[in-house]
C-alpha cells in the first residue's frame, strides 16, 4: 500500500549498524552451519530442532509449538523432521489426548548425536560470537534482540 510520506532514510550510523548486522549474522550462521555440517553431518536448522527437543523434560514437543520456537513454517518444519526421521534422530507420534496433534520426539540416537555435536558447536558460538563481546555488549544484544523477537513473533 503506497504512502505519500517520504521514507525515513537511514543516516550513516544507522546504515553501518544495519549493514553490519546483515553481513555479520549471515557470516556467523554460515560459519556455525559449516562447522556443524563438516564435523557432525548436521545442518544448523536440524541441530536447533534437536536442541529444542532435548530441553523438554520428555524430549517431545508439539510440531506447531516447535515450528514457532525455531521460527519455521509448519511445512518447512515437517520437511526437516522427515529428514531427521530418516536418520533415526527424531520420530513423530500422534497426540493421544486429541488425535490431531503430532509430537516430534527426540530419539536416543538423536540425543547421542546432539551430545557429540554440542561441545564443538558451543566452542564455535564462543569463538565467533560470545567471546568477541564484553559483558555490557552481551547484555545490550540480549535486550535488543529480545525486543525484536517480542515485536515480530506472532
């Protein structure tokens, strides 16, 4: 919907922040993804699914809720879970209480794979991100992205 208002152009510092964010997050996620793929044959998005399931007390989560947490469409998550199922890392179970819901469940093989990958991934997260920031910068980044997530998450 076009508006007659003039756009609020970014000044030099705003452009710098925006462009470095775009490049930095792409480079960071690309590096972390390559490290997971090379060392553990896991895609970054698949690793995130395994992590989210491992954090649940019974290692299971409704697919709709999991899709929201990993910021994926239901269709995309379904394809990812199918790929993880084919590797024996996750299985699907129908919800007994309503018969419509589907759970993604972390298998023992999936948990084992996650345990092997986690130390290397965390080392990369520290090396390429956390250790580059001081305590104040980590707090500010956490606050900023918490606000962004709260504003944009449905």
